[in-house]
C-alpha cells in the first residue's frame, strides 16, 4: 500500500497529457493500477488471516504456568498446538489485548482494501468507461448559401 501511494505521488508530479500520449505517463498509470490490484488482494488476504486467528483465539483455553500463559486450542487432544506467552502472569489480559489487536488489524486492512479498490475502480473508469456529457445535436437548418426555389 505504501508503494502504491508513492507511485501515486509520482503520477501527480508527471504533467498530464490527454489520451496518455507519453510513455512515462502510460507506464506509471499501468504500474499504479497493477500495484493497486496486488495491494487489494494482499489486504483481503491479511483480513482473512486475522479473522482466522481471531476465531482460533475465541476457542483458546488458557492457563498460567510458571510466569507464562499457555493457551491450547483443544485441551483433550495431546497433540494440539500450544501457544506460550512468556512473562505474562494474567492470561485474560493477553488474550483480550491480542483479540483487540486482531480486530484492529482486520479493520485497518479492510479500510486499505477499500482504498485500493476505489483506486482500481477510478483508474478503470477513467480509462475504459468514459461517458461524454454535453454533446449537442443541432437540427438541420437552411444556410444562407442555399437558394429557395419558387
């Protein structure tokens, strides 16, 4: 997302030519569109991973063992993955802070994905869906050069 914003600033510095008559302008616009699309996909994947980890955290069972917090996904399964948080005496504060961080990460990545989607939409609409507004149709009128037959 940061690279997309830097390319956007470069695009603002290039003098605008109608219909992309310069190679530099076309290259920067293409790079901006492609990077926005890649950033959109990466932000959506980041939201999905944060949501997955948040759902896993809601199923944790945590116990305090020797100045650390040990959380398990399934307490019955002996091969279940154990997450150990060192120097955490209170497990409830660790899990509440991590869930808050994951929710914040989901919201911020979703916001970044919406910004990248709008950038892709604006670039696509500007290039391929141009609607001409204000075209007038003049009725056929007789000109002064035309002579009338009587």
